[in-house]
C-alpha cells in the first residue's frame, strides 16, 4: 500500500522532507527530556539545591518550547500531505470512473462505488495525515529510547527486551487478520450505503407501495451484518492491544524491581534509574502506540486494495491511440452519400450472449435525413442509440459515420456530434441555468434563453421562485415530468448537434405542450440527421423514413404510407394505436 501511495506523495517530496525533519527533531527532543528528569533528581532533589532544580527546569522548559515548534511543523506538513494526497487519489479515481462505459455501472452498485470514492479514501487520509506520522514518531522514539537504555544500563535493557519477540509475532499474526476483516467490513459498509441510497432515491415508490417496514428490515439486516464483521475486527485489535500492554508493562515492572534493588545497594543513582524508567516508559508507550496504529494501517490497506481494484478496471471502450483525421467538417458535402452506415452489424448483451439484440443490421442514412425507429418493446431500438454513442461495440460488423468506423473516432469527438433527449429526462442537482448550460457550457445568456424559449420552457421557468436560478433538487424533483422533458429538449437545442437522438422525447408532455415542443423539434431537426425512437406512430408520420424492428431484425423500411401497404407489423401497430386514439 505504501509503495502505491508513494506515487501520489512523490510530487510533494519537499514537504515530506520537512515533515520528517520535524518528526526526527520532536522525537529527539522528547527523549532528551529524560536527561532533564535526571538533572532534576540528581542536581535538585538529591542535592537539596533550589538553584540546581531551577537550572534543570530551565533546561526542561527550553526542550518543551523547541518540541512545540517542531510539533507545529510536523502536524501541519503531515496533515497537508494527507489532505493533498487523498484529494489527488479522489480526482484520479473519479476521472477513471467517468471514463468507464455505462455497462460497468450496470454491473456495479452506484452506492458501493461512491463508498470507495468517499469512505475508503477517507481511511487513506487518516493513515497519511495522522496514523503514519504517529507511527513514524513512535518508531523513532522506540529506536532512540532503546539506544539510550543500552547506554544507561545494559542489564536492565536486556530484561525489557526479553518480551519483544512475544510482541512482534502476535503483531504480524493479528495484523493480517485485521486487514482481511477490514476489507470485509468496508464491503459491508458499502453495501449498506448502496441500499440506503437506492431506497431513499426512490422514496415515492417505497411509500406508495407501503414498503417502509420491508426496507427498514432489509437495511437493518445489512447494518447488523456490517456490525458483526466490524466487531470481529475490533475484537482482534483489542486482543492485540491488551496482549502488548500486559507484556510491556510486566517487563517494566520487572525492570523496576531489579533497578530499585541496585539503587538500594548503591550501584545506581536515583537520577539514572529515573532517566532509565523514563526511557523504558517512552519505549513501551511507543511500542503500544505502533501496535495500535498497525491495526489502522491494516484497515487502510484493505481500503487501498478496493481503490486499486477499481483503478485497475479497464474500460472496454476507449479512444484509439492514433485517430484518423476528423471528417465531421465534411458533413456538408455528403448529401448524396450515406452519413451513417450499419454494415451487417450484430450485437448481443453480455448477459444474453446467445441472443442477439440486433441481428445483421444493414442500414444507410443520409445527412439531414430523419429516421424513426419503431417496433415492439425489446426489438433493439434503444440498443441502436447505445451503439451510435459507442457505449457498446458490436460483436460483428461495424458502424461508420462519414465513412469512418466508430472505432477510429476519438470518443470525445464522436459524442460531440450528438445530442440525446432520453425518454426519462436527466437533470442534475443544480439550478435551471446550470442544467441548460450542460448542453454547451460556453453558451451566452441570450443563447440559453433562446433555447428555453424554443423548447417552450421559458413560461414555467419564469414562474419558478428564482427563475433561471431556481434550484431543482435531486434529479429535478421539483419539476413535473413534462417540465423536465422540455428542459432536456432545450439542452439539446442549445448543443446544436449534427446528429439528434430522440427517445420518445414528447412522451411526458400534455397535448398542448406536445404540440409546441413538436414544432420546436421540427425546427431543430431541419438540416440535421435525426433518429427518433417512437411508440406513438402519430408523432413520426412526418419523418423521411421509418425503420420497423422486430426481435432485433430490421423487417421493413420506408415512409408511413409505404409501410401501411407493405408491412404487416407496422399496419397492425398503426391500426391498434389509431383505433385507441379514435375511441379516446
């Protein structure tokens, strides 16, 4: 873990050096207090001299003042390093996460991932910012104190050292168990967080189905499971601390008996014994402290493993190392040639490898053409959007834009050609203004307001308490479904894309809003290549061509009137829908 962390600490070597110098200085000064104690006893108490006592206390005072200065630099530098390194780890981890394809987040709980970004990195901060400093300072105190003990009295030192092997081996044994239990504990905590986040995020569904008792019970079971694992870890650490304390203090007691006997016999001065006892207590205390910190380090090592595991996850879809020259500028001269081509393309989801979601799709779309994708649920329509945005790659065949396979496009360049309006509009926990500018951060105020007006969203925005500065809550919870949809459309208008992807973009709107938004979309679609997923066929009568899908196959292709004549499936869908509308 420390070798891995060194990669993040290395850029701040100077601050680390200052922190280590301060650590060494404070440890040395702490140990030198033993000589101050010796002076106080021999020159003050034993000699019955007030002047000698005053001089000894002056020396002790100077040492304490110097220790305070060193402690300031040690604490500040080490704490700065801890915060800085953890911030860098979090940034690298988040940057890596947002580069992973959506399929990764379908297989991993969002709450668990958030736990690694927050809880696990906080454990690292504890180690770097305090525990590591604490352990190093106590290690230096242990080494220095042990050396001074040897210098002061070899016989007494050997008595204390008899118990060291009985401390080191349990330390290693229990430390390994604590590390494993710490990782298990973090996994359990992440599961608890994921469960809590999901149930609270969908609180309306929980309460609508009166499942409060059920989610309480499930959360309680998860919390108790995390508690049980944490209790095992705590028990191991408590046992280790008790064992070390018993052995260390027992050896100190034995040393006091032998040393006290030497003082009574006149073979050792009281000051020398007091100094030795001071060193012994410092050594014992530092060893116990290192033992306790060792458990913290092992716990952090478990967290570091989880973070490294996440950082080691390879993105299945990445930009090519060498990208072919961007051809997006040629869109205007490709009117007579296909802009987007699906060439004998097949795709199967990893969870269903033997069932193609799309099978041997061949489709050519010209620049500026509007294509509607219709068919029963599960026919493969949404999969086409995922493939176009390269959230997934087909197992067979390929997709080309402007004659260049998607695998040769830089991902940022590729996706910048699109604007997506999903069926379930996505809004962020921010105000209206920030949500709209997500489409184009460099847009001017006039452009943002024009996009909102074009999507017929300006009416309700102006009625909000703070207008464009109104906070929308998590996932836009303060807006109705239709209002969210209009903001999503305004965001797409602001992006001004070359290719427009509309997934039932008017599904959440009332009749009047749908009329206005459809007019806005008609204007937005002019001169742009547009794909529209539609279940309501009345909304796509005006498109250039309609692609009819069934069980992953493109079964028919043509305009509305042609398909009514040639396609049994399209005619059946149209009759069912139009009959329902007529009855309504």
